[in-house]
C-alpha cells in the first residue's frame, strides 16, 4: 500500500493558518497594530480604504527591521518574542505566535517598507499569496510601514463572505479602540477613505477615554484602583446615573491585553447592584496587572480569552475595587439616606388609635369607609363591587351560545384557536371575557378548559410579524417628535445606525447625522408610544447587537425581532377588556400564533381534566 500522509505545501499551510488568524479586515488591523506596539512605537497611523477590503496600512515609528528580519517575519512561527518554553508562560507582548504576517501574506498583496533608526537605507518587500516577488533596498522612514492590499484576492470564496463596508468598518473601529485604550501613551490616528476618523494624541487614560468616546464622559468617570500583592486593578468606571441601554463601552485588559470575560463582567455588575437597573449597563475601562505565570492566555489566534489560576480571588478583588470606587465618590447608597441626594427619605408610618393611616386595609374606627385616605372617594364601579360583596369577583365565566350565522371578531379568534388545537368548536363569545393576572398573563375560558396567554410573548409575536411586513414593503409611518432628541453614540454604534439607516426609515424612524458620532432623532414609528425615545433607540441597538452575537440573521429579520422584543417589553401594563380581546384576536391572526420569534410559547391550554386533578381528594 503506498504512503498517503505527506507534508502540506507552505502556501497551503499558510492559507489554513490565515483562516484562523485573518477572518476579516479588522483582523489585519489588530495584528498590525499589536506588532507596531511591540516595536515600541510612540506614533501609529492607520489608513483604511473600503473598510479594509481594498487597503489596510499601518505606519509606525518603532524600532524597524533589518533586511533579514523583514524577510523572516513572513515565515510561519518566526518570532522575536519566544526562545524557550519558559518564555511562553511569561508573555507580556502582544503578537507572539509568529503567524500573523505569514497568514496575512498568504491571502493578500503586501508591501512592507522598514528601516532601523541607525541604518542609512531601508528595505522594501512585496509579497503576494505567500510568494516574495520583490526585495530591494529602499528609502524609508525609521520604523515600519505595512500596506495590505486586496484582502482575499486569491480566495474569492472567502472574500464573498465579507459583510458590507459599514459592518466591516464597525469591526475595524472595535479593534482600533481596544488597542488605543490599552496604550494611551502612544499617539494614534485613523483615516478611512481619506477622512480622519480619530486623531488621538498621547496622554493619560482619562484623556484617551474622552478623546474616543466624547467630552460628555468627563463628568461620568470615577477612578478605580486596588493594589494587592496578588494583582492590581486600575481604571475608570461610569457613575450609575450615566448607565446606558447599550453595553458597548465595557473593557477589560489583562496585562494590557484586551480580554472578553463574562466572569469579570459579573464581578463588576454585582458591585453596581441596586444602583442601576438590569436593563442598563455602566461604562468601565479596567486594567488588571498580575504575574503572567498566574494566567493562561488561550493560544487561539484572537487571544481574547483568558484563564486565571485563581479565578475566585480575581473576582473578589475586582468586585471590591469597583465597590470601593463607588463608595469613594459617594455613589453607593449609605446608611444615612438623609445625606444622599439620590435617595428620598423614608416617610414614617403614623399609627393612631390602633390603625395604620397609610394602609387602606385598616379603616379608621367608626368611619364606615373603605379607605383610610381622607377626602378620597372610590370610583362608582368600586363602590358597586363593595356593596354587592366580594363573591361577585369570583363568579364563573358564563358560556353564551353564539347566534347562528353571526361571527364577531372574538368568535373569529376563538375559531382559529380551536382549529389550531384540533379541539371541538367553542360556542362562546367574549362575554366570557379575558382576565389579566399580574399584568403578565391573560386567562380565557374555552370549551376544553382555560387558555393562558403570556402577554409579553404574544405582543412580541404580533409586533414581529407586523414589523417584518413593514420592512419588506417599506411602508412604515412616522410620527414627528415635538422635541427632537440628540444621541451621542459610540463610533461602533454610530456605524451600526448608519448601516441600518434604510431599514430604520422603513419602519418609521427618522434621524439625521449631526457629526461626531451624534445623531438627531426627529421621528419614531407611528404606533409607538412617544416616551423615552432616546432610550428606545439605545435599547434597539443593544438588542440588535445581542441578536447578532447569538444568531445568524439578515438585517431585516434581526431588526424586526429587536423591535418586537423591545416594544413588547415596554407594554407590560394593565389592559382594558377591549385591549385584551384585541390582543387575543391579533395573536390568532398571526401566521405562527403559538410561539414568539425567539421560540418561547405564547400560550398554553390547561384542560378541564387537569383542573379537576388539582382539587382531587386522595
């Protein structure tokens, strides 16, 4: 039998590695920026064209490379940062795998110019698809300039998987911001299609945060620091009153490397517990410094995941550091509520003559009234209910036969219900009205038992199908805001809003660009209650990003789901009989009435037999 195992050719091995390292233009930006930082640059320029598909160029004033090093950097596993096994566990630099340049060179046309500070001449190198097509002496500034052109020019299938320029640019901005935040002592600039996006002078971390996210961050930052023998935590957290519906500005850096950690995020969020609602997200930029031997950097090409040797201690110190910062700036609630303007003083309960003046369940002796609030007159319906006795509140719903040949909107809805469950026809109208339970569930009597509807899930299904149609037909109507709202967005969120501008308009949002990642919201969908419009758009952006992180959806599907989820979550309230009947009607007019877009049930039926079993005597 002939041998069948053989070594892969270099160009093919490089393309396989490139599939891990270079997923999109932002991957190139990340790798080149990290190399520039490791080269001890104090000034780094990033030039991007067509969101990086046409060009990503990074120019630095670092130490530069010799002629030999310039060529070696395109070889796989060639690195200046690791010589022994011990080095692997003491990593403090950024790029260390020795695959970045080889992978980039395998799927792009790369031109490198470099010169060390002591040399008279530099080196120019041109690489296409792993092949070095040119190497010659050249005039070059001290440092290194790398231009990556026509990414995936030789792998068209992968180029076709790239998203729109707006999406790809959003990822480029994310990578740029992370490196810029990690190294405030380095000056950075970013140009896209000859337009300056960022010009960040070297300075302190607080200055860098304001330069990236806007001047409104000056007033909302609180310094955070905790120094222990095990680790050090430093950085800034946002004051609770400035927490937003979007979670974009949350950054952890471990030994100056950006990491994603739900575990550490939980440590921060529990420190904010009681100060921000669950829907809001505080800002933070926190740096953790500890012995590299106490962590395991996941040697996945993105290097954004990390494992701590002692996770519980890290969690406890981060949590304590944030708590301490909140307390130091008088942000956390204190025992003296009178001294904190964020908390209203508690009103004492006055008890006179054995009754509680503020408890309507305990009547004033001899008053004969149903309430202890002086001057309060119950509505007529309440007085009638009281006079007739509480028993009437629990009268069973009566079935009334529908007249032959007539069909109301209510009976239409119930007919759909019965056909959906293959149950006998229900001879009932909405004289058997729905009952709302805790503003969360609706109960409706049906022939076979009781129909229970999840109010929010049902609304989400109804709204999802509605917005899907509006996005498809582009027929969304708008209501103009009396007072337009100004929204300051992060660069990534601003890019997302501009990417979805057409879809937002299709469902009724109207806004204009004000420059500097700021938009002015002029109108919202006509059927949306006009209140907290700024929060609504922030919630919508956050929901869209959450969907993108967990599901593969096109823009319209994602936006329809995001709108339905956020509008439905705002609609939990007491409903009139008419509103409850309308909700049931609309739900059973949907194409898929039984499930919300996310898959959760909108309704269940409790059969009469199940009800009997609940009260069966043993």
